[in-house]
């Protein structure tokens, strides 16, 4: 048994005393198709991005952050656009 799962202690003996199966119970239940457990959550992306650590000028980061949610995606798009007309070793 997984360490993350809580033990489901049965506090009843007679099946007529069993707790009611609510909508919340079914929402939290594992889903199976045959013997296959269906995974929940966000599906895997077609194109997985690489996580890196990078140091940038604070004013550059502030401007991208000020543009709101999705700023990292926009920063990636700006770098990709720059690479269309420049080489990675080039500075201007």
C-alpha cells in the first residue's frame, strides 16, 4: 500500500449500516478500464520543456513579470524569435 494513501478503516459490520456512497466518494475514487488504472491530472505535454537555472538582469525579468501570467512562455517566445535572425554566440 502506498504511504500517501490513508487506511480505510471499516467502522461498520452490517452491510445495511454501510455509509452512503456520495458524489464526493466517486470523485475521489480510482478509475479503471479493465485492469488498467486511468491516471488523473494534467496530461503529458507533446513537447516537454527543459528546466534550467539562468541569471538575467532584474529589469528584464520585471518587465516580463509585469506583463502578467504566462510571462515565462512569452520570454521563451522572445528568445525563439531572436534566434530566427541571430546565432546563439552572437550578441547584437
